[in-house]
C-alpha cells in the first residue's frame, strides 16, 4: 500500500469526529493519533473509534454490534474483502457528535476491557 491510497475524510466528518470525541481527551489512558492518515482514538494501545475515508467506525462487543447493525451499522472493510472483525460503521444519522457519543462510550468501555498492547519504541 502506498501513502495516499485512500480518499481523505470529508472536512465536515472530521469536524463531527473532533466534536464527538473531544471529551475523550480528559479520559485516563485515551490517546488520539492518526491511523492510516485518519484521526483515531486508542486506549491501552487498542483502537476503539476512528474515521476511514467517509466513514466513522466504532469497535464494539457482540451485543452492541448486533444492536448497531439493527440500527443500520454496516461492516467495516479497510479494503474490499478485508472486513475488520468487531468494527462497524456508524450509519450517517448516528454520525453527529451527540448521537455518536453513546456508541463511542460503548467502544471505549470495550477498549478498556481488552488487554493493553505493549508500547512500540
């Protein structure tokens, strides 16, 4: 893969993501960094929410995955045919800061429950 392979996230989505995740900066252990050139949030080294192209993605446990799928959440493929297990794309109507927050909170809770990844040097 070469840099620039993916389309940039639309500026309005980046603004919504920034607004919808700003509260996370006060959460212990949460880091915000770029993943594949998109803003992403990590806890214990585990990514729990991010943007990818024109999509807002959350990592959830099975019950929350099923519930979000019922609400229109779709599978997340980083590339065609390469589905990321445990991640769903928020439907457009849930990708506003206020409507995304409960899903980001669930994603953070899942991220906190996972074993921490060792820091890379």
